[in-house]
């Protein structure tokens, strides 16, 4: 079912991207299985359907890509792009990174995250305003990921900008993919080569030295190309989505000053507020999957070879799962949401993103208990894969 004749969903549509939620609500109610003939994809929008799709790795596979344009490009994925892999390769490659991204190891970074926030925010006190994205969201996550990887501080901005540029699209246009686009993270090459000769306590060194049993039963180390791919994936994922989370934090707490005041009065509410921000404005609103076999949904066949869009941003607003899902409420009891995905591809960096979001908000509220977004200058970033602000200037008293 595609719903009413005037119901249209398109992930590239500029107007929909500005505020997708009225369209999401109509999809959930009128077309829980939606088909877009222009871009040739199906979409599910209800929480339970999205969650089932994320878990059903036999039907909805990742190895053809997790982005609509990438699946259509029919490219061979480089080894190590774990978000575009299926078991058993995914299990092996994820296992290598999961040893680094444990909640315990991520929580041990708290003081450094706090120091990066302080360094970004202290010079802005008394200036009458700042930019949640450019001054904080694009700075602190970059420093944290750079530190984890072992990228020198002087080079971290160029690494972030390279990752950001790969996700940018022209308004209303799909992302363009070439074999070079994925590849091989050669801008990290000199860092990897340096670490091979000068090991240190960072992720790059750990990836260079780790021994593992690959899918062919061979005990080996990662190749240089595989290390480059891993590092590229971590750098991109670690910068982009957390930057968007911090931007949404600024916007939502400007729009809901009573809830912001509640956080100032009781900072213990901040961790749950971060979960509500993630639910309410999911930085990664959708993911695509290749349909590996015929499946029936809502009395309609989705044929093998189709592309299925799983709309996490819609599922996270589904009233069937969250009462009054279009309302923002930092006191909401949340079992789990879909902002980090679900199942075997649950975001490895979730613990780090939560830490960064919490600490950033704590440090902002200490210095700026009150702010208001400059709506005329706030700009949503031109990307179809993640959603959030490119710039979010605020006024502070």
C-alpha cells in the first residue's frame, strides 16, 4: 500500500528534510509499507516494523550498502566497512573494534571530553552568543575521535572536513558514489605508516598490532588497506552524528525553555534528556537494506532485489511505542529507541556518543543556563544520510 495519492516521501526532498515528521506520521497511519516509484524503494515507518527490519539480517542484508544510492551503485565494498557487512565477516570485524569501544573504556574518557568542552566554551562566556555546531558540536567530537585514533591535533580539522565532505549532497539530489569515494582513506595513510614505526596507546596502533582469525580460518593481522578503511569509518561516524546530536540539543532546549530550566535545577536529569533528544530528533533518520528474498508486508509482496528504507526517525515518533510521540519530554521513560539502530549493527559508538552528549550539555548549562536560537541564521546541513544543523547560532543573555 502506498497510501493516498498525495502522500509522497522522498529522502532527498528539501522541504521534507526540513521537517519530515508530518510525512512520517502520514506514512505510519496511511502507508505503513510505502513504495516510491521515482527512486524505486520501499519504506517502513512504524517502530515495530523498523525494529524487525533491523534485526532480520537474513532478509534485509547490509553487504550491498546501507545507503540507497550505494545499493543502487552495486559496488563492491572494501573490507572493514563494518556497517556494510554481514556475518561472518561482520562478526569478526566488529569484534576487533568492540574491544576498543566498551562502555568502560569510553567512560574513562570523561575528563578529557570535559576538558575539550571547556576549551571550546570558556572563550565564549560573556560574548552574547555562540554557535552550538561550529563552536562546540564540530569541535569536541573531532578532538575526541582524533585523540582515540592518534591523529595529531593540528590535523584533526582537515580529517573532520574530509569526512563531512563525503556526506554532503546538493539540495534535492542523491549522493554520488564512485569507487574512489569509499575508498581507502588514503588521507590517513601517513598517520598509519607513522604508527607502524612508532606505536602508541591509540586505536590506530591497536588495529595495526591486533591478531585475529579471519573468515577463512587464517590467523593474521589487518592489512594496511583494512586499517585505513577502519580508521576512515571510525573518523566519519564519530564526527558526524555526535555533531548533529549537539546541534539538536541546542535547538530543542531553546524551543522548550521550561525543560532546560529543569535540567539546570537538576543535572541528574541530563542523561535521560539526551535519550529523549536522540529519540525525538534522530541524527541518522533512516538506513537502507537490500532485500535478499521475497517478503510479504501488509498483504503486499516486496520482491527480492528491492531496497527497503527503515525509517528510524519515524519509528522513534510512533505513538504505538511512545505515548504522544511528537511531544518532547525529558522526563519520558524510554525503554529503548532506534537512534543507534538495533541488532547486530547497533552503533558501536553509542556509549561514546551518550558520554559526549551528556558532558557537552552539562558544560553548556554551567556557563549558559539560558539561550535562544537565532532562527534566521540557523541552517540544516545538506545531507541525506544524517539530519541536523550545519550552523546553530544562539543568543545568550
